[in-house]
């Protein structure tokens, strides 16, 4: 029997927290670059009463994204899309960050915007890092928001990036701008699309960082941010569930910064010292 389908890219803690809140009675497609991660998450969800399948997907590949859509449609209409996949400045090269986080996310929104079901919704997990990038010109914003996806990586100020952190920041700024651009297209199908920009969220990887060589710097930042702590995947999940549920239907094309006030403090508060190191 055909069911509504929820698709999650990136089978980590944040993505799972979101999908558990929105997918009861639906088929969940778990997509990750590493199939073992997707299969592990599928088993966890199945043991909790969800119906799930797993597939390996490289977010930086249009062919993989199209194969993901084909797989999802075998189970029913695609109702929800959650993109929690990506690579970080400490994990990848400039080229890989731009190909996956910037280009791949843009392609994902473009292709799923062609098939998303009436009443459906999507959420892209961006990052507070995009809010630490200075203001761009109107022309730059327009190029990132509206350029054909196959031209994004040829934009001159993108090809000029040589630093992995800048590549990540521009990618996350582009995510937010592409969501704004795609909101009109998704609305033609009766669907909404938004982004969430989390700060430091406690995941296994973040926990390793907090207790690793750079841990004291992270702990100091968390002590000095207005909330005085890191966030949890469940807090991001609650925000996403609101945006993707009936109470969030008037919200689309928007970005929601959920970082315990870290960005506010980075620009105007106790965390301004980070501007000299980030």
C-alpha cells in the first residue's frame, strides 16, 4: 500500500531527531554517503516502530540525487525532505565542501521541488557559520540564490575561495539563499521549504571536539554564549517539527538561527574575540 514518504539525507543525530518527530505512519528513506550509517539508523528507527529503508547517496552528485528520488517514489508520494548531510571545514577540501554543501544542496532542492507532494515540507540544516560571513552585495546574493545549479561552482567569487572555513561559510549562506529562491517554486506544489542554522549541537562528533585538543576553546565559547551551553539534537528536532507541521504552514523561505545566542554574541557581545580567530 502506498504511503507518504519522508526522506532524510545525513543519518546522524540531528537528522534522526527530526525524522522521529514527523514520520509516524510514513515510510522513511535514510540516505547517507556511507550505507552502513544509513542501515544503522534504519535499524534504530525500525526498532522504534518506524518503517525504513536505506540507500547510499553522495549529495554532491545529481545522478545520486535522482536515484534517491526514484527509490523514494517506490514507496509513495514524497511528503517530507530533511537535508542534514554535508561536510565540515575540518573534514574536507575547499572543492569538496563547495561541491557537497553548496552545489549538492542546491541540486537537492531543485530536484525534490519537482516531486514534493501537496502539503509537503522540507528543511535544510544549514549552520550558524553562514551568519558569521559579512554582508554580501545584492549582486552576490542574487547570483547565489538564482544562478542555474550547474553554474554555481563557476561564479568568480566562489572559484576564488582558497580557505575551507570560507568555503563552508559561503556554502551555508548559499543554502539560506537557495531556500528563499526555491520557496516560490515549492509553493506551486503546495509545499513549504525552510532552513535551520544550528550552533554547536552535542553529537558524537561534537563531543569528541569538546574533549579533544581544541576542546578548551569550544568550552570557553559555550560558557560565554548567552545560553551558557551547547544545544541538543532534540531542540533542533522540535523546531523542524513545528516548521514541517500544520502549525508551520505560513512559514516558508525562511532561516531560523538556533544557537543559544552565539551569533549575537559573536557580533556584539562577549564572543567578539572570535572574529580574530575565525
